[in-house]
């Protein structure tokens, strides 16, 4: 190696602000699983780690989609505002999930707004250089398209749940999917604020509160962000769907879950 020349991985870390552990994490993300580490360094060399404080805006609907984002830490809410100023939450993205990658192929810009639910770190990936490298490799391009189609399927399943299940069933299903499969009971923390969860599940805050009250009869106690579940199987029966749609995957996989204590 010529004097003064840095290995690709070290150069990537210096230029982008990625930590050593970040790069391992990025390599494991769904959108990049088909890209070897060496090629990934080339794909991301123009990217940059960005930090967004809670409630700060990543992008506004209609803005040119000059980049998309990969969530490293925290949560990103994608939403639209109604004419009367209310928010309609379309999705919440957690660690390991990409945000607005489809928008970089559209001339109309971002189709919605996005903000940080909590203090959040993302990798901002420029559209121009990323698309140019993607177009050079048909296999990777096809994987990228397949990844977007998979995300669309998940979002479609979520919409079906909103229309076919009661508020209490939706909340029960959400909590079930935060529970480890092997346990009969558990105590866990909600991964997001109640207002955000309510919006994700298509509820008004008062409906969310009523659903929490109804779950007490099924052995569920929610105090602040702590949730105690006496019988997970009973809760799954109430949800009416078992684990047919994995809500945890919608929240960035296992990173969504913070166990306090468990038994069973």
C-alpha cells in the first residue's frame, strides 16, 4: 500500500463518521445483505452520519429526494399533515431500517415528511452516487428492488390490520410481537412514546387509553412505559392473529425490545 494511503474501511469511517461497530451493523441490514464489505465501502463512501435531536425534521414532503437514510440508532417517524394541521403517521422506522429509498427514483421528491421520535443517528446516503453504482450491478439492483417490494408488502399487511381488527386487538397484537416467543409471561418497555404507538395503530389517544384499560382484564398492566404481561398466549388469542405479521420487524427487529424482567 502506498505511503499515506488508507485501507478502504478506514477511509470510509473517516469520511462518513461511521464507527467500527456501525459498519458491522450496516453490513447486516436487509438492504445491504447482498453487498460484500469491500463493495459496500464503495457504495457508501459519499455518505455521512447525521444526528437528529428528538422532534427534528429529516425531510419535508415535496422536497427533492437527494438522499435516503439508514437508521443507526433511534426512531424515525414518516407522516403527512392534514389540512387542519394534524399528523397521519404512515410508519415508524427503527435501527437497521432504511427510510425513503424509493423516493430517490421519483421526480416528485419525498412523498411525506419525516422526523426523529427520539434523539436519532442515521446514515444519510446521497441518491446520485448510490444510484450510479447500483445501476452498474444488475444483481444488486434487483436485490434493492426486492427489498423495497418486501417493505411494501409489510406496509400493506399493516393497513389490512387497521381495517379488520378492533383497537384493543391491534394493541394486543403490537404487544405480543414485542414478547420473546419462548416465554409465557414477561415485563418489557414500550419502544416508543404512547402517542406514536397510538398513531401507528390508527388510534386517537383516548381510544388508546381505553384499549389499555380493556387489556387489564387479560392480565396486562401498563405503567408509564413498563408493560407487565401475565399470559402471553392469552394475549395472542385476544389479538386474533398470533404472530402472523411481525410488528417487531416493523420497528427494526430485536432492537425494539427492552426486557426489564421475565418469568415462565
